[in-house]
């Protein structure tokens, strides 16, 4: 789907999102404090519902 929409970009100035080209590798580093659950998800409509997310428990 992303290949069909090559001009779609999700880069934000705050550094919380990143758009990369197919096959490319990029890195985002986040630091969390506490002991709660964090959910990482694609911010493209339908992706979360399709299971494209990850839950991580902070300890």
C-alpha cells in the first residue's frame, strides 16, 4: 500500500514519527520512565486494526 502512495510522509518535527522507504533502515530512540504499558503503532488508518502494533511493558 505504501508503494502505491510514495508521497505520503509522516515525519513530525518533534521526532516521534518517521517515514522510511521500503528496504531502508532508520532509528528512533525513545526513553520511557515508569512501569506502565507502552503501545507502539503505525499512525496510518487501518494499520492498528490490522495488528500492526507492539505492546511493551516497562519494568
